[in-house]
């Protein structure tokens, strides 16, 4: 039987991600799993672990709240677009308070949401995260809205256009 690390190194599919999630759920230790595998030196292991974690429900993911900054740091430092996207998706699903606002992360999100070379999934989640951080400060929110309104929207994919539209219309919570 393969170890968890060996399973995580294999090429992964949606079914594989669901299997890893079911294993983590059975153990009940989302935090232990994340600490051991979500920041692993082998990016294949990291990507697969993150993909499994994205299958978790809100209550299950809440165990990861204590390592919010580790997910943020990983998203900002990795060159692997899959690891970046999956890390950002986990950050988006965790709670963020005014005390969690990091200007380096806000700058990262603002840069990546506008970068037409970035993958649309990363752009859209960065836009949503920038919105969540700016909500705490009216002056930042106004600046974000002006930035979104000034975007040359024709250059962006539907996921980005949708996120932008929801923010500008006030439908993003």
C-alpha cells in the first residue's frame, strides 16, 4: 500500500483529490495534514495536498485558520501557478479580519488581478481577495473600484469579468 506522500506524488485527477479529501476527513486532522503536506518541498505533493484540501467544507477548513499567513506566503512566493491558485482558493475560504490585512498581500492581489499574463482563476480570486481586504477601509475601496472601472475588460476572460462585475455591482459579499 502506498504512503500518503507516494499517493500525493502521483499525477492527480479530480477523483484522486476526492480520495485524499476523504482520507483527511476520516482522520479529522486537516491542520496536521496541511502542516505536513501543503507546504512540502516537492511541488507535486504540495499541489495534490492543496487540491485535496480545497474539497473540504467551511467547518473543516476552519481548522486551517491558524495557518492563514502560511497559505498567503506560499501564494506570494511560488512560481507554480497551480500551487498559487489552490493556495489562494484556500485563503479566500478562510476568515479575514481587519487585523489580517497585510499590505504586501494586498499589493500582490492588486498586481495579479490586473496581470493579463496571469491565469484567469488566479486573477479572479485575487480580485475577490483584494475586495475583501479593501472593505475595511473606505478609501481603499474607492481606489479598488476606480481601478476596476478603468480596466480594459476586453483583454480578460469570463471569470475575471464576472468577479469584476459582481464587485462593482455590490453583489460580492
